[in-house]
């Protein structure tokens, strides 16, 4: 009989799985745009448009396929979905490494978006093996693995890319396939047969079904809305950071890279260290509210900072915003059954896919308009602050609904 281990060892396994997966994704970050430029014969204007299309396509595939993979993990278990995802990603990175044309590279990016299921499935895994009161802390540590991957991955990719633009793709393929082998031998299944759905539930596996799933309960709908607004605000960081600081503060590549590394380390520290203490002392809802309030202050600081020093001074507030994500995840898991955690995480990942399609276009267009109108840029980060303020209001509403429900009971 298979051993469904709920202990610390199982968490370490899934932590390493996510870290390796995120490193593999991060390795490609600094070289994929340059490879696209090379396919366009050095035409940066054309390549810039294509980079945006690649990003939207990847997010769209996440939006479509994450609910499917989440429902599959509820039916067949987390382990096979994680392993097949890693194998699929590894083979896909090989295709991208060998891509003879831009079309093949784009196809690889589409497959990558469909197969990148590890984070959502890993979140369901954590919900399986962790008592409800400890989930926020472990979701925070999982976020730390995510951050660690995106600190180490781009650094590795940048180094290998100096040798050859194709090397990072081979490295990503190797990491994903090694991850699959690692998981095959040591990753235990977390979802016992009695907690699995009896059949594949199509009505919650497609996008519209997953959204209906999130809206079935008022508290869950409010948490999902707050999370979506937070994701949408987050998309301002990868979309704007380099362009904004380069244009407004004239930062060079080295300065930008150093500050981004500091941001990654700070966010990892908050997610992996502070979340557990905060939730232990004040609970999940106050922790989420505190994180969102810090995020509002941080993005307002970004928008109004007259110089680079003032911009850097706002970074700690943005880092503390990282308190909110794990607390949201823990709140959401309390509102779904043991046989629905994969469906829940797939639906949440689908929301992240929507934000990934909408956010980058909106933020970059605002910045472009401000530059063209010769305004001091900052409106896009002001929009991110407004979105977090709205998320804060939805989160307050979650607390009021919970209090009302207890009063009725």
C-alpha cells in the first residue's frame, strides 16, 4: 500500500521540486528576448512586439490549462501531474533549444505555458499534507522557493547566455528532467484515494467552470477577487521595473540587476520567514490586510519617488506586501474540500493567467503615453496602488462576511 506521508519530509520534497522548476523557468528570462531578436535579424522594434505576444500567449495557455490540470490532480493525485509536467517541460525546452525558426520557438512557449503546472499543483499538495492553521506558513515557504528560483535562474541564464543563447534552454531542460527523476524516486503522493474525486469533473475543469467554482461561496468569491486584484498589481513589477527606472532615474543594466536581486531576496525572506510569525501572532486575515496596506504604500512610493534613492526607500514596503499572498492561499484552502484543492489551485492559477494577459499591456501603454506626453511617469504604479487598495476593501469584506456567518450560526 502506498504511504501518504504528511510529514516534514514530504514538504521538503515538494519545496525542492518547485525550486528546481522555477530555476528552470528563470534561466530563460534573460535570453529568450535576445533569441527572438536574433530570429528577427537584430530588429529590436519588431522583436519588442513579439516578446509581448510571447508573454500573452504563455499567460493564455496558463489561463486555459491550469483548471484542467488542477481537476486531473483531484482525480488521479498530485504526484502524476507534477511528474508529467516536469517531463513535458523538459522535452519542450529541448524543442526550444533546437528551434530552427521563430514559429518553433513560439510553439515551444505555448507548450511551456500549458505544462507549467507545478506551482498550482504544489499548492494543492501543501493543502493536502498541512493542517489548516499551518498552511499560510508553508505557502510562504513555497513562495520562498518560487522567489529563490527567480533569483538564481536569471543569474544562471545570463551567465550561460554569454556563451551561447541556446545553452540556457538546455540547462532548463536538464533541470526539469532531473526534477522528474527526483520526483519519481522520492516524491510521495499526498492525496489519498478516499479524498479523490470519483471521476474527472469537466464542469470545473474548464475556465468558465473554474470561475463558477470560485463564485459558489461568498467568502471564496471575495478572496478570489482580492487575489486577482493583487496579481494584477504584481504584473506592474516585471512589466515596468526596467523601463521605468531606466527612463526616469537613468539606471543602467548593472544597477537594475542589483536592485532586482535585492527585491528577490527581500521577498523570499518575507515569504519564507515573516509569514509564519505574522500568522501565528495575528492570524491569516490581519496578515493579508497588513501586507496589502504595505503594498499600497510601496507602489505610491514608486509612483511619486522623485529620484532613485526615494524609489529604493519604497522597496521594503513592496517586499512586505509578500505577507498577503500566502495568507490568501491559506484562507482559500479553508473554503474548499479535501477533494477540491487541485480544482481550487487550478482556478486561482487561471486568475493569474488573466492578470498576465491584461496587466503587462495596460501598464506599458500607460508608461508609453506618459513618455509621449512628456509627463513625469508614475501613473502605472499609481494604478497598481489603486488595485491593491481595492483588494484591501475586498479583504475587509471577507472578515465582515465571516463575522456575519458566525453570528447567524
